[in-house]
C-alpha cells in the first residue's frame, strides 16, 4: 500500500501540478520526473500486490517485455519505444544532476534542522539520487536496445536492471553500492516527510 500510495502521489504531482512547478522547461522536467517516478514505483507496487494476493504471474502480461512487445506492435511503436527509453535515460542523468547540485535542499525547511541533520540529509539525498540515476539509466538503455533489435524480452524493469548489474564485472559490489543508495533514498524520504516545505494552494 505504501508503494502504491507513493506512486499515485508522484503521478498526481506530475499530471495535475499541485505545487505549481509551472510549464517552463524546468517545471516540465520536474513534472516529467514526478510522473516517471510514479510509473517507476507502480511496477514493484503491483508486483507486491500480486505476491500478497497469491495471484499467479503466468499470463498476466505485466512484465516489461510483455508491455514493450504490445507497445512496439503499434504504428511507430518501435521508434516511440526508443524515444521513451531515451527519455528514461535522460531522467536518470537528471538524477545525477540533482545529486550533484543538491537542489533538493530547496524543498526542505532548513531553518528547522540542526547543522548535523542538514549535513546528513544532504549526504543521503545525494547518494539516493545517484543510485536512482544508475537504475533508471540501465532500464532506459535496455529499453532502447530492445526496440532497436526488436527483441522485447530484452526490456528490463527494476528487478531486471538490478539483476543485470549483479552480472557485471564486480557486479555484487556495484549492486551493493546501488542497494545502499536506494536505502539512502528511502531514508531521505523520511526526512522529506518531516521537513518538506508545503506550498499553500
């Protein structure tokens, strides 16, 4: 339920813009990031729901290669899939930018935080955004590869991306670092829940 609620909130942010991000280039980039965040977390949320309900995964059509195959079967679907993959890679790169700039601090009530809390919030935020950049970059790259080679089974979701990282040279160490980063991002969400600025409507 927590993952689903987070996914819905991110989609709400991206589509309806309750925080008035605007329609300039920066605002559109942030809203697109919110929307992809929602879709990114909707996949594991639905998978968790299937496990809890005990529904068989066979024939469900919910795996990345299933929906990629259906998408590529549409007119111009192959090239639209390439564009989607490149957009996901771009969003991944944007995560690295956010990690470098640490502009997520602008969304926090820094005046209510101690210097120690500010320092650690910045550290875990940077680590978390960097880890998200790695995962999104891998997912987008495989999506582009699947479209160009017309092999939908090469598409990867979150789990597939992490398994791919594990099979690379020094993969377990890379995967461990990414896992630590994703845990850090989760911890940073607790910080956001406590100190996030709420803009009045």
